[in-house]
C-alpha cells in the first residue's frame, strides 16, 4: 500500500486553498515543480516526509510556503 500525503499551501500566513490529498507519485511531481525541477531537492523533501511524517517549507518571511503531511492508513 502506498501512502497518501496532505499538501497545504500558505500565502500571507493563511491557508490559500483547501489542503489537497496527493498520492506518492503526485507528490513527487508537485515537489519537482515547486523545486524548479531540482531532483535532488525534491527527493530530499520526499524522503524527509516519508521518514518523519511532516515537512514545512517556508520562505524567509515565514508566511508563504508549504506543509506536507504523511497520511497513515488505518
């Protein structure tokens, strides 16, 4: 079974859209886009989420960014 992930986008410190549920494959594609096709960075972020269950990526202003959470199947 492949895990799913919750992907949230924050702008100006507020949730910009309802959080999206992504498959592993969709998350990898999204990370490639968000990292300007930097495969090493996308892989690092994906592995971090896999291992810890969560990752926050914010700009220096700490108001704009992403939160990725691994959703555990019951």
